[in-house]
């Protein structure tokens, strides 16, 4: 079944909506990727990419660490968590809604092993909406929501979506990730 872009459900994310991203400490939060390793990376136009955020800090954790269940505190310290508060309303395609089936969307688009179809959809959507809202594939409860925002390819010093505040990953988030998913963060030994 071909995905009909005109029938995809849309959602407005309001000003003040908070999104979270975990990223390498040596980089800022704004990196828009367009390589084949990201599910919603647009590949058809080399000047655009996707920057992956989540609606909760735990969603950002799962998006970053995925199935890497054993980490050292050094691994975690090499990352930062950024919080974005949207400066203005944006429109996204919402792939968490059941109405997406009428457009040809199944769970394979957001959780399947192949990224070909989702990258094709992102390539076709990149100039029509600000991003894609989806269920984080590594959350088997399918409760955590990710948002892939579209923007100029590569690292950006700022974004039209709003400003982000950045901080080290706190112990509370580590404990929640350990309790909810079974991640383990072990003390780093430099010996």
C-alpha cells in the first residue's frame, strides 16, 4: 500500500511544548541528519535533515541508548540532555494516531527494521510540515513519543523552533531508565 501524504493525520504542537534530546557533550543539540541510519531522515534533498527529540526525557534516553543496556557512568557523562520549549506552534504529521491506517501507515513504518519507506515519507514531507511525531520503537509499551524535526542539514548553532537549555544527565533520569527498561549504568574504572 502506498502512503497517501494528503491523508496522514496532522497535529499542531503548541508554543511552550517541551521536547528533550540527549546528544554528545561536544556537540550542541541542533544536528539535522540526512544519512541512511535515521528512520525519518530525508534523503532526497541533500540540504535537509532530521533532528530527533522526544516528548519526555525517558524517550530521549531510549532514542539515544536504544538496546545498549550496559553503560558506564563515563558513557553517560559524555552525553548531555537538552530541553526545547517551542517558541511557536508547528504542524507535524502524527503517526501515533489510528487514522494513519487510512493513509497506508502501519507500525512497520515507525518500528520496522527497514528505514526505506520511512525515509521516503520524510523526503516527501520535509517541505510540507515541520516534522514527524511517532512512537519510540524501542519502547515495547509504545507509550514514549518521539518527534523528528526537519531543518537545514548538519550542525546548526540555533533553530527556528526555539532555544534549548542543556545540562548533564541527572541521576533521576538514570534511575528511571534503569527501573523502567533495565538499563544498567556501572561505575567507570580508569584502571
